[in-house]
């Protein structure tokens, strides 16, 4: 895997507080600057291992086993 400019790879460990299922997932965190924004603020977007843009895994984790949103997330 090559890292594109303005991007970093992050791996998170997940643990379901409902059924106990645990898993890890790696995301590419990409940073964008809007050239038309006079303040030059940077926005970020998470991209999953399949290349799809996703919401932040820190706030939108769902257990793939039981569907619970009671998921604890930590740096993997």
C-alpha cells in the first residue's frame, strides 16, 4: 500500500459491549483543503479498506455480529 499525500492509515480495535465480539479495521484518513476557502481550513474523510468513504469509526461503529451500537473503540 502506498500512502497518498495528505493521508494516513489508522487501525482501530472494536469491542461490542452487548455480545462481546471484537474486531479490528484499518482506515485511510484523508485530508482535503478547499482551494476556494479563504481560511484554508482542512477537512478530513475516512476511507475503509474497500475504498468507500465512511463516517468516523470513532462515532459510528456498529457490531457486525449483533448490530449493537454499544461499541468501544480504541487505537489498534
